[in-house]
C-alpha cells in the first residue's frame, strides 16, 4: 500500500504573507503531496515574542484557507501555549498518522541555522525534510547524511526544492506595518483588513 505524503508547514506566520502563499501554491502544484498542514506556533524558541498574538495569527491563516481549499490547519502548537519545538510536532504527527510519510518543510535560511534547533536529528531521521529555497540563502553539506530514501516522502530523505524565491520576510512585513506603509505587495487584502482592525 502506498503511503500518503503529509507536508507539515510550521512557523510563526507573523503574519502569513504573500511569500508564504506562493510557497504553498508551488509545493501543491509541483510535488506529490496528499495533504498540506499549516502549523502556527505559540512561541518560537529562537525568536522574540511574536508581533501578533497566536489567535490573531490563526485568524489570518484561516483567511488563507478560504482561498486554498486543499490546505489544512493544525492548532496543535498553539493549544500547548508554550514554546514550540518542531521535533515534538513531527513526533506527534508521525504517531497520529502511522500509515503516512511525514514531510517537514524548512526554509533554506533555517536549514543553515539548524544546529540551533532542539533535536533536529530526530526530524532528519524520522521525517522527509523538504528544504525550500530562499533568496540569498545557500545550501551546503546536503550530502553529509547517509540516508538514501527510495522515493520522495520516505523518512530519512532530504529534498531541495527551489520554489518561487519570493523575497518577502515577516520582518519586512512587520516593519511596513509599524511604518504604516503600503502592504498590498506583501499581504493579501483579507490579511491587511484584519491587521488594520
């Protein structure tokens, strides 16, 4: 029996912006995925307190789901109401989807700083890591791991996907919000409406 491929796309999504949306569209179109699950965190261990509260960020993501019916959202990390460690989330989804391949999406910039992540080796061994390109980020040492999966999605594999290479970051978006700058080139109108209110 072929296992279904479940993509976990986690992060602060503070707020979710057009760059995130382009990644979603691109992986859905180009890769063999059965499910795509967005997982907003409550608090990242590597970032300061989020600009928007967890439930405001969740509300923004819910607007995105209206335009991408194939997306799902998980409140697993938000409901924990504590620091979110990705390896724990991967473990949860592996245990609750035993007949599926779990694919963990990570941006190329975060891949390069993976040594700061707690138990990242667990993610490498137990899921299939999908590295999505980011402007200005370089990928090095992809061959340092001995895992040789038979196909995309299998645990222990690493796949690099260049993706849309949209140069938008949440930091840039937050700066625009603070400066009351035009947000139309970084956020969908539905998200702008929530933030403005």
